[in-house]
C-alpha cells in the first residue's frame, strides 16, 4: 500500500457501499408491502384499537421496524470482510517491521 489505498481495499469499500444501499432499498421496499408480506425487517403485530370484536372480522396488523435485525444485517460486511482484511494488514505490517530490523543487523 505504498500509493494510497490498495485495489482490494477499494473493492471492499465499493462492495460495502453497494451492500448498504441495497439493504436500505430493500427495507424501503418491504415497508411498502402489505402487512402479511413483511418478513425480515418488520414485525406484524395485531392492532386491537381498530378491531370490532367479532370473530369474523380480520384483525388489522401494524408494522414494527426491527432495528436490531437491521443493524445485524448492516454489520455483515464488517464481520465477514473487513475484520479479516484489517487483521491480515496488521499481521503484514508487523512482519515488515521485523524484516527491517533484520536488514539493519
């Protein structure tokens, strides 16, 4: 990494940005779906405020955003890609430090 960011790190940045944009786009898409079609980022909870009380009426549902699930999905590139990449860069950096000490002796 003598001149700026190495190509693999640039690729990681681009892929992470694509992941975040895609994830946010999917959350927006899912928020526009009917209450029965929401699966990952929204919980459908019964809304008893508007229920008439008869057993024949369907119970209306309200959506509740699952923030914890969203943050877990958002952190997947960090865990899968960036932590190993940074760990490898640190190992290489330490190894280069020892190589320079051997050249001086």
